[in-house]
C-alpha cells in the first residue's frame, strides 16, 4: 500500500518520513521523524510527519526510537529496495540490542527521507522505532528496547 509516503510491508510498517532539526528534541515538543534520537519515546500526532516527544515513563507513548542507521545510498537516488533494506537494518539492530528476535505482538517502523529537501538534509539516515503490531497501541510505562 502506498499513500502519503507510507509503505506497509507484510509484517512490519516502514514509513518514509523526514524533517528538519539538528538538536535532540525535548519532551513535549512535536518534531519531524528524523529529528528523533535513540532512547526517545514519542506519540503520534494528527500530522503525518511529526511525533510528540514524551518521557518514556508516559504510559501512552506509542513509539520508542532504538537505533539510527544509514541505508548506504547517501544523498543519491533512494533505491526501490529502501524499505526492505531499512527493515533488515532495524531488525539487525533490534537483535543486537536485545539478544532476541522480535515478538509476534511487536513491530518496527523505519523512517527515512523523502526526495528533495529532506534527502538533501538527511541523506540515507534511517530511524528505527519499536511499536506494537499490528495496531498502534500505547506501549506502557518505561523503555522496551534495551
């Protein structure tokens, strides 16, 4: 399915989003996806390209950033395999951090830059996010990927 920059794969959601901002966002601020940093928790907003950064102790948070990676295509054209490549990189990072595979009720989202200004700013940056699967539900209090 392809709509507004969102690509859904059979098992995990991979979303091609980006934004502006170099400093790590503080809790309570709405930010573009690619401005998030590992260890931050967030909640979805009405905007398709922004998340609200919240403390991980906030039980209603829906997303937890656990890794930043790079797709390997630099600032050149994004390959058709960007989604599967991001999925592989994020799954590998998850296994490396936790020591186990993803549970059936767990999912990942991966965010990367759309073509144009976002691509010029962020290149092939991939933000890996832990979430519930298949529905986007609150994760509960605390960090879930360590």
